[in-house]
C-alpha cells in the first residue's frame, strides 16, 4: 500500500527556508525510506551493511520530555570509529538572532535540515570526548555532567533557566544505529544511510546528504533526480528518528515507574512526521544493503512539519505535542532487543574481560545528587 503523500512547501515557507539558509553554516537534506522499500533501495544504491559503523545513542530528558517540549535535545553517543561525543541541540533557531560569541565558537554548528514537506534550523553545541566515557559514566552511575563541556552546560542553562538541570534528567536509551557513508555511482556527492534499530524490532532508515547553504537547491535537485531514477519513493510520509526515540524510551519510564533504564517494549504509536525538501527537491535516502529492512528518521532533530521554524518564535513553539508512547499497550516481554546481543540490552548484565560481570546502567536517574550550580560552572 502506498505511503501517505507528504505536503509540499508553500511559496512563503520556501522563502523563509531560503532566508534561514543565508546565515546557516550548512544544509542537510534528509529522506525517510518507506518500510516496504528498504531492500530495493539498498540494492539500487549498492549499500554494503558490512561497511557500516556501529553506534550507540543515549538521550537525556525528563519522563515527560520537558526538554523536548522546549525544542532542546541532549544526547551522548558511542562510536565504533570516531569515539564518544555529546551534543546539546536547540531548535528552531533564527541564525541571525544568535549571539556572536556563540556563532564564533568552533563547536557550534547552525544547520538547516530539509525534508519532504518541512524544514527546521538548529544550533548544535558539540563536544568530542577525549576518551571513551559514555559507557563507564552510565554503567557506573556517575553524573552525566561529566559527558558535557563547560560551554555545553552553560548553553543548556541559558535556555532552561527554570530547569530541568542535567542532574534531573533520566537516561533514554540506548539505541543501536548503523551508519553507512557511500558515494553511489551516478551521484557526485556523499550519501549517508542511517538505520536506527529500536528494541521492539521496529526500524527507521534515513538517507541524507550535506552541503553548503549556497548549494542547497542544486544538491536537492541532483538528489531528487538520482533517487527518483532508482525508484525510491520521495513523497511518502516522513518519520523523525529523534522524536520517535524520545517518545519510545519515555514510554518505558512511564510503564515501569521512574526508572531511568527500564526494559523497552511496545513501539511508539504515531510519532510526528517531519520533512522538507529544498524547492521541490527531495532529500536523499538510502537503506542498508540487501540485509533485513531497517528504518531511519530525521537525523537528531525534530523538524517541524509544514511550518517553517525559527521565525522569531521561541524554541519548541508550535511543535506538535509529544504523544504518549506505547499508548495503552502493555510491555511485551518477548520484544526483540537488538542491544541485548551486544551486552547492552535493558536489564542485561555486562560481561567484562576476565570474567567480571558489571551491572547495566542503574535504574535511578543519573547524577541526581549534583547541585544545580554545576550546570553553568565547570
């Protein structure tokens, strides 16, 4: 059955997006591949799953997703190749309204994400950790503030004057991600395929390509033509991977009390779609080669479908309310957990070298004893 059609951008919305691009650092065009097209898309794009990088993504928010409601995403990642990193992201933003000191910071990137039918401009404060810290911090129940730089903590505090603070946040995750970078024949630029594997067996496959803002229209046109020629659906309903992940894991906290690391089960029903191509052009998409289907939403940000973000509105304004994950369904104890096989599944003890077993991430909220002042001061 064909996917629901994605609404087109109006002339006013397209004009607003182009205005945001003038002051942005980069543009990323994204496309979620319909579940039914995973295998065919992987074959057409020549994607080899054995070349993918394995990542683990952890989000941090309150059980009622207070940060997400304000347009803020806080996450940490473990990478097989690039190591660990952390990000504090704010969206939507208007680039010209951001402080000069923030724009001058090399760790801050202002980017416009465009998908079929929507777009959003975000400011991401990134921090590459000098050594692997995410796993030992979370497994050891240490304060998560250790994963974030002084600048990131100040950035978060500036936009959450009334809380919540880092020490008030629960761990939402982890989520297993396969990321594959390819340069398919016929496309003169890099294409990225991300497959997000949820513990209940559902998947999101997202294709994306990046470029400079002045090349947005050309990149979009080339990507649209390339994907259309290979039979990839550019008009289907779009999913946002970050929004789905937040709702999914927040739902497990609700189902299992206040625990910050409860087993995951039923998938989130009805996550808000996102999207927006550049001037009628469709973003890129691509699944993981021929292997079992996978799915992938919008990279890291929750685009605002239909309306253009950033027009002087406060972060998070106008964003769709967070729907209660797992609505009405009881946890499925038999749910597939792709993380369990890696020794990071919910409730699974970790087998360390030398036969020592290490308990999984504690069930309480991390860093709850840290004083609020730590948010703004390193």
